[in-house]
């Protein structure tokens, strides 16, 4: 009986250590993600400011309009709509993701805000929803390719 109690205490101790480690690791991941977003935003702001100071006119990469794109996510096809205004990405919206898990799409929707903020699809994917994230990014890339040529 004594051996059983010691083994049970060891199991509880190991469970507490694992739970504590997971909590710290998750918090660190959130801090790193926030730092990376801030760094990317600062870099983008620096690039814009240096272009202004150098007198270089920023050339619009994209033609204004609404462009559609599709990408393959975890559950199948993801369709997005990208709005371009004044040559810049104004809005990204997930139009359909019929076979995707709703929780994944909810998590992935934050990527669309990052794309607009950074004016680029080089953003962090959502951990745990990597395939869905990549599907959204591929769909936006397809829409932006159309926007470069003005093909809606």
C-alpha cells in the first residue's frame, strides 16, 4: 500500500510539473508572437518613413478593386475576398470555408488583420491551425496576383 501511495504522489507531481511547464511555454509563445508583430510593424513603419525622407514616390502595387482567391486549408477549399483601395490592401475577408473546423477559422481570421496591417502575406501562421492559416495565405496571394494585373 505504501508503494502505491508513493507512485500516486509521483504521478501527481509529474502532472503538476507538466501543467506548470505548459502554462509557462504558452505564455512565452504569446509574448514572442506579440514581439514579432511589433517588430514587423516597426520595420514597415521605418520603411515607409525612409521612403518619405528619401523623396521616393511609393508606386501602387495593386489596382483598386475587389479580388477573389482560393487556397487549400485543412478541410478543403478556403475562399477569400481582398479589397484594394489606393493601391493598398484595404480589407481581407474569408468568404467561405465550408469544410474547415469553425474554431480553426475563427482563430485564423486574425491573420487577415495582420495582412492589412503589414500590407503583406508574410505574417505568422496560427499555431494549431497551420494548414488553415496557409490556406488563407495562399488564397490572399492568389487574389493579390490578380490585383497586380487588374484581373478580377
